[in-house]
């Protein structure tokens, strides 16, 4: 089965005043809506803070204390365009795990879009590739912490071909 995983389309990454604002966040909304029309099985993911950070997450949240909020906080909600959709919540950058593995199933494919290309999209893609899943990252439906990082990360992901393919919404439409 082909599963579209929409990575972390949340207010904490969308709103300019957030410490984790993704400058090109708004650019991914329309392409993401187009992907939803093309791929019937959709999973929205959310990055949420753990109730009690452990290990290397302790200094991480010392650096980003504003992010230590409960999952139901305003900051962690999906942006208005996708509000109310059910979500797969993870306290990790990567969203690959038993839930997405079950949705994709044996021989399935994972299509990724969202934010940020250079963090949560990348870690999700590589974990799925390591699990033997065919992955497509939709470049024009992703945004990085800045355009240079977005492009560099897409270039790195292209090195994982043929297991990981960087595509556009138009290429997904024409498959």
C-alpha cells in the first residue's frame, strides 16, 4: 500500500514568532493538499515533547525550553488547513515506527512531505529505508530550516537511490 505521511504540519513550525519557525512553511500547504487528493491513505504526524525528557533530550530541551509543552497545547496543534485530522504523535524526530510500518505493510511505499526536510522528514525517510521500504520524498511539498539546508538535504537523500527517490507533486500525479 502507498501511504502519504505528512510530517509535523504544526503551528510550532508555522508561526513566525516560534523559535522553531520554518520560513517556507506556507509554501508546502498547497502541494500537500494536492498530495492528499492523489493518495487516499494519509497519516498526519506531530512532534510532541515528552512529559519528562531523558538522555540526550535533556540538554535539547534545556536549549529549547519553550517547547516543553503538553501535546494538547496550541503550539503542537496542526495548522488550520489540516485542523482536526487524526495524528500519529511521536516524541522523536523520526516518525517511522510500528504504526507507519503497519500502515505501509509488506511491499508498500511511503511518500513523505512536511517539515523540516533537514530534520524530521530526513530521519523518517532513512529509518523507513533501513526497514526496506520504498520511500519517495516530495521536494516541493517539504521545507527546511532554510532553502540551502532544504536543497542540501534533498541532495543527500538522492544518494539513497533507488531505495529513496526525491520527486515532485507533478511526478506523483503522473505515476
